[in-house]
C-alpha cells in the first residue's frame, strides 16, 4: 500500500474521518490516497473495532501454526543432543523414534532447523574461492589436427540385445572420421586404450574439444578427469563446451545423426559384426560421401597426415627452480608441511608444482595448468581455481 513513509497512522485516521464525513465518495478518496477500496474499508472496519489502536500495523505472524512441534518433543530432542553432541539430524530422529515411537515425531527437516536455531549445527561450509582463470573462447580449426572433436554418441543395442556405447573421434577441419569404437561401457580405462590406438595411428592433435560428460569431464573447477589430465600431459589442450549448449559441437552432432540413420537403425546381431559395419561405414563417410560444408568435397580430400607423433614414454612433469614438487596420492591428496591437502583425483600418481607467491600463498600447477592455491595455516582442500569462459 503506497502510504507516505512518515506517520502512517495519522494518514489512516485522516482517511477514516473523511469517509465518515461523506463529502467525497470512497472512489475519490482512494484515488487521492492512492489505495484500493478494499484497503479503505479495511481501515474503516479496524477503526470501528479498535479506535486509534486499530490503525497500527499488525504482525504478519500467523495466530495459529498447524503441526507445530510440541514443547515435549523439543525437550526430548535437546536432551538427546546434549548427550550425543556429534550426532546429526538423521541419527537423532532414528533414536527418538525408537525410544518414544513415531507418533508426533518431528520430521528430519524440522530437527535440522531446530538444531541450527539453537546453534548446535551449521549448514554447509562455503567453498573457499581460488583465483579466477579466463578460458579462451572456442577457436575455429584452421588446419588438419588443429582441433579434434570427441564424444559418445549415446548407447544403443545390437539386434541380439547387447548394449554398446559408440565412441566417435573426428578431425574438425577436414570432417575426417578417425574412429568409431563400440565399447560396452563409458569406462575411462577402456576409453584411454582406444585413444592410445588412435594417437599411435593418427598422431596427436593440438586441441581436443569435448562436452562435460564422463569420462572426459568431471564436476570441479578445472573439469579434468584422469583421461583429460592424461591429454594435458601429452601436450594437448582440452576445450570443454558450455554445459547445455551442444551447438558448440554441432558438426559432431551432425556426424552422429548420419551414423544413427545409416548404421544404428539397421543394427547387426553381434558386436564384432556391428563394429566391422561401423568401420566400413566410416571409410565410406570419409572417401565417398560429399560434404556440403566442404564445397561437396569428401573429407579425405582435405585430410593431411599428422607430423606430431605420440611419444613412446611420458616422463614426469618438470617445474622451474624454486618450486616445490608434490606427489599426488591415490586419494587425490598431497602432503604439505605436515598436513594433507586435497588437490583432485584427476592428478593421482602425478607430480604437481607449488609456486611461492606473496602473502604465504602458493599456486598449485599441474604442468602448465593452474589448478588452485594453497594458503599457509589452512587445512583441507586447496582453493580450487575457477575457470570461466571469455566472452
């Protein structure tokens, strides 16, 4: 109600007196006071019942709260919590129900709310923020092996009912399909074995573009998994598309639509036969099928052999002098100054580098990639770097 901010009670009294005088209609008074007729009649009714006190603002708190937690249950909850100060809401609810029965037992959310109100429990601790890193925008492919796009097409079943997951890899510049591998599961280890075969046959690309699904990406600031961290160690830059925007990898999605129409819709009975058919279809796609984006050329006409070969052995990361090296254990933690600090499971069995900066801070790197920051005196996880896409 748009009353003036000062002395609302006097304005309401003035309204009621003018309504009683009946020199102006209620509609005209409401237009002058800029209120509705329902509001005007409300204050007239309250003045008749309570005089000036009826024109004061009332509390919006409800007079009756249904299903309100009884004082008896609150006393029981408080007493049990004092005896078990480390128990959470689930354990407290279970013990109260076992001892006093389920009738009237407070809900789990109610117990959590009362524990927080009494100061006996806290919500989730806010994540400590690390440095902000701007990711470069997705760059177009200007040469062969400049950008490879990878994805899982989506599971389907062969004619005998076997579930398969097609892994597809393609060169973005020439649209040349490198591999269609039918896997049983989206397993990181099996996917890595396929990439070893692909890298040995076709060499290493400059960048790999993928979506945010497993096993390429994980939930976290850097989004790296053990598979994509292995790509980084091979010297490959990893580009993640924006979540919920498959159009950023639209050429690869079109590749999937063609594969769906020409292969998946007529699946063979056995996995080996379906794999042979997929490989044969890929050869036909590369050497026989004209592509409109290539001026009706076939991908094989633009494809060139890659000169960047996969190394036979990958050594450990080397870091500049003055940095500290730490081995990442199997649980994703490093030991630093007598404490364990979590850096991420993507870097397990690898060395990270700690670069000293001012103010007792240390930047944590995985090779050339900044993954977070350590602060002296803190414990737990490092402050993970936050990667944001440059617009």
